[in-house]
C-alpha cells in the first residue's frame, strides 16, 4: 500500500491502489483482520475516485463554448 494519504491521491493513483486492494481481497489469501483493513481502505479509495470523477465532470460541465464550438471560459456550476 502507498504511504500517500488517500485524500492527497489523484484519480490514477487511487484507482491503481484500489485495483491492488481488490486483487488481494479476491485472492482470499489474507487473514480476516487484514481483509477488514483492506476492505476499509478499498472503500476509502473508491470514495476518492468518485470524488475526483465528480470534480472532473463539474469542470467539463462548466466550460462554455462560443458560436464556433470553441471553449471561451467557464461558468460556476451553480449557474448551469
């Protein structure tokens, strides 16, 4: 597992670690206590990935286009 706090991970790092956690859990070759710890970490990593995806979706939704379809700036998500 990474030493980077989950809340500081970017999407790609969190997803890669989540895949490792899932692999360990699927193999089933870890003790019960470790499985619980892995499951909790996996849940936190999943939440981080979801939050980063939501941020990206909001940024994309906030882009405004001119008459030619070119980006001209952003709007606050609340204005959409």
